[in-house]
């Protein structure tokens, strides 16, 4: 999986960065129109957690992004 770090504006509830609202991908601002799927992956050896989101963006495309809880950063996954 290729991953590129991105800037994300997220809804922050009582659990911190809970879900993405807008993200910047290669200079293009994309608003999240709908979250179509979400899941958590955890490494079996290192126990690192990543929260994945499949979203429909304002650009008309479907995107997959995730929040890496170990480094507290958002990534675009392809």
C-alpha cells in the first residue's frame, strides 16, 4: 500500500480526531460528502492502530484515508 501524508480538518469530539471533514490532496481541497465505510486495522506484532475511512469527496471520487494513532498523522492510501 502506498501512503502519502495529508492535511486533514477533522471533527474532534471527546475522543480526539474522530472523523475527517476536509482534506488537502496535492494542493486540492476535498470536502467529505459521505463516509461510506470505516474500520480499524491493528498490527499483530507492533499493535499500532490505524483508523481507515472510505469517503466520497466533493471532487466526485472515492478516496481512502487513515489516521495513524501511533504518529498522530493522517495519510492518503492508494
